C-alpha cells in the first residue's frame, strides 16, 4: 500500500441515528396503508420488506409525517432540523473518541446528498459546536452511497497535505425524507423498503501514533451509467433512481473495478485481510460476495449494520467500519462503496 511520509490516521470515529425508530414490520403496514391503494404492484413488491435483511431503521421524522404529501419547503425544513442535529451528535462522538475539542479542528469535510442547505450544515452546527472562526469548511454534495468512502479519502488527503492539522469528516443523510407517494414507481417502493437516516463522523490527523492508517484512495466510474442511481428532482422534492440491474451489474463489473483500484495504489487482492463494504441492500451484499468470489455470508458486519439501520447512504460504510474495528482487526483492508455516477469508491486502511 502506498503510504505518505506522514500518513493520515484515524483518531476517532462516531455514529448517530435520530430518535424515531422504524421497525420494518411497522414500515410495511404504514406503506401498505399509504401506497397500497395507489400502486397496483404494491402487494407483489411488499415481499421485499420481508426479504430486505432489515429489522429496523431510524428517521428524523415520526410515522405520521409520511401520511400526507410533502413539498420542497416541508422536506427542507425537516432536513435542516434533523440533519443539523445528526451532524452535531456524530461530530461530538468522534471528537470525544479522539480526545479533541471542536476548537482544535482545522478543517471540516461535510458529505450529504439528501437535502440542500445554504449556509451548509457545518455552519449551522457552529451554534452547538464551538469550532474556531477560521476553521476551513469543505461541503460536498451528490456522492450518494459512495460518499462515506470518498469523503474519508478526501479528509485523509487534506490531513496528509497539512501535517499536524486536525480534519473532521461528517457524513449526514436523511434518506427517509425522500419518501414519495405520488410517483408510483418501483424505485420508490424499494427506497421505502431500504432507506434510513443516520450520520457518521471521523477525526483524522498525521499527528498521532494510532491506527488505522489511510492509504491513497481510488475511484472507478463506468461510462454511460448515469441512469443507474441518483435523484430525479421535481417540484415536490427528490425522487430516487434505482435501476433494477444494480445487483447484476455489481456481479459482472465490481471485481474488475476493485482490481484496477488495487493496481493503482500498489496492492493486490492477496494483500487484503478483508473488504469493508457499503451494504446497499441484501441483494447487493450477495452480489459483492459473488463478484469477489467471497464465501457467502463473510460480509457479516455489513449484514449486521443493514439489519439494524437499513441503508443510510453515505454514513453506512462508516457504521460498518466502526463494527469491524470493534473486533480488533489487523492487516490491510479495503473500504468500498458504490454510488451515483455509477462509481466505485475505494480506500485502503492499514491496521497494525
């Protein structure tokens, strides 16, 4: 693994979810009430709730919020309140884990794709977290499910480029606010099956002897794949784009992207003790295992996070990383996620 003379290291990691718990059986009942009468295919697709590998999720809004149609202002109001609170909660946990105070942070990288805020979430969080007035702010929008890995890669490069500086990464997504009862597309049903809200934060610096150490990140964007994943934007808000081909696309193409990424950073598959992957859904996890010729079920931490939190988009990969780190890992691992573009994002992580 290519390691800088003064590589970025992880000082602390924190995760947070909002207060409203959404048990999957209750989500199915509420979705059946709202969507069932409007969508002829709902009964057939409702089996996805049972087969999703998800037990529960969390939302910044309660069940009642979803019963009436929402417009941009209502969705944005919920995003600004919920995402800012999640930002503060996750950032504070990461700071506490690192033994740092907000005033010690030199750069904040903010990753989000589920709402629009100007001033951005980092500026709004300053009312609760006493960051310095000269802190550098790097808000990044639109990376989707790849945002956690790409965001961590950006934060690591920024930390390595300014040795001794302290970089805070915060990934915040409120996916549930994109719930749509008006479009009647299969993708909206699948989003209702999968999406949850959450945030993850990480503190990085070269000024430490802790591990893990971050290597150089890599990305692979496939040509002519814009329609696979992303948002449609209309007068009511975001509308999810999920192409039904995603699992099969992963099976056919992910291994080559990983191989190219490893080559670009001077690694081979045999160098890796584990892949740490974003669990977009149960079928996607299975597709990743098949693509990489892994034993079915080996991505256990990924399934555990999916079961407990659903797909939270960008933060989800860091939830998996947190769970893997609880097992005192060793060796070199590769953090990976797939997102709009259609893009594979990868970042090697070395544990002593």
